[in-house]
C-alpha cells in the first residue's frame, strides 16, 4: 500500500505501511471496539471525521498529537496511557512518509487549505491522465503496479473537494506549468477543462500566476497552508526527496505573508477563467 503526495510527482512513499503506524491503528481499533463504539460514534465524540479515524486505524494516516487526550474523554484513562505509549514510537520514527501522513491528516480535517504550486498541477486538481503522465516520468522509473497504486491514492484524495463543501480551498498555479504541456496537448486540454470545472465550485478558488510578473515573491518554491478546526495553522513544503511540516507560528506567519502577496500578484478568478479558455482554444 502506498501513500499519496501533496503536489506533483516526486512522491515520498513507502512500499508498505509502516509497522508502527499499523500497530497504533490496531491498538486504537481494539480500544474503541472494547468500548462498544462504531467508528462513526467514536469519530463524532473525538471531533474528527469517520473517514479520518478509519485511515488512522488502517495505519494510513499519522495520528494527530491530541488524539490520545481526546480518546481519554471517550475511552477512559487506560486508553490515554496505551495510546500515548504507542504514539511515542511514532514520534521517534524518522521518515519522509511519516511527515506526509501527518500533513495528509491535517489536510483531510482542514477548514481552510491554501496551495501555491510552481512545479506541477496540485495533486488535488490533477485529472487522471495528467497524474498518470507525471507518475510515468519519474526517475528511477516506477513499475506499472506502482503507478496504478499511486494513481488510485491520488484520485482517492481528490474526494476531499466534494466531501468537505465547507472547507475553503484556494490554489495558485503558475501558468508555466500548463504551458509545459506534460503528457501532450490532449492531457493539457483535459487539465484545463478540469480546472474550469473544479473552479466553478463555491468552495474552490483557482488563480493563475501569469508568466510575466516582475514582483513575483514565490521564488523560494511551492507552499501549502492548512487551518484546523481549532484554528491552528500548519505549513508544508517540499523539495527533491525531502519535505517539512511547519508548526512554529513564526514560520507559518512567514508563509502566510508570502501567500497573501502571491494572491495579490496572481490573476483574479475571472481573469483566470478567461486565460484558461484562451489557452484551451489555442491547443
């Protein structure tokens, strides 16, 4: 089983779910079932979505730091001790996939999600043909089975846009990404059609950063920001085979300032639609 990646194609994944994550999930499931609660009942009482709890129990998501404390309110003090002990092995465990699983959990529960991409169309917005084209161009090459697994994971994540209608999704995408034409004209056409369609949702805003922008402040690369239900903000950035989850308020504030400037420099939503339609007509 593989884990999807936030943005483009250099996914930081492991071939199998880590033993520590699977163990934590199994312990949580056993404690929940011992209390006679369904996933839906437990999720409601700990104030997380049922889908998120299911993925934690399956070992697909890094559990949030406050889960043991929330579980104590529902399952009792023994659950707090057991889950805290299980969580220690996770926090000591290094690994890029762990960083992403932690971000993926934040992303799934976010009430606001901001993304700026200068490398590839954001993963949440990639139609199947584009995602496959990105995965097929990875080096070292992936097998057909690996590509299909990663493709399925990416498409599964995209359900967030429909499943969370009260989450505000904002995307800034460099025009150069579309001009690059990854996968050929037909794939690019499908990407543009997809962006026009998704951009029509009331909870989604898509802005294109034009090719020429003298005051561009995104030279340090892509960035993601997410706001939790408790109104805590996290940042996430990536490089070649590296990634960082950013929780320090001062560092997150820097990313907020940069993202705000990027939004002011990008085309507004109406101008973005006009540009996308022009680009599609030129293909």
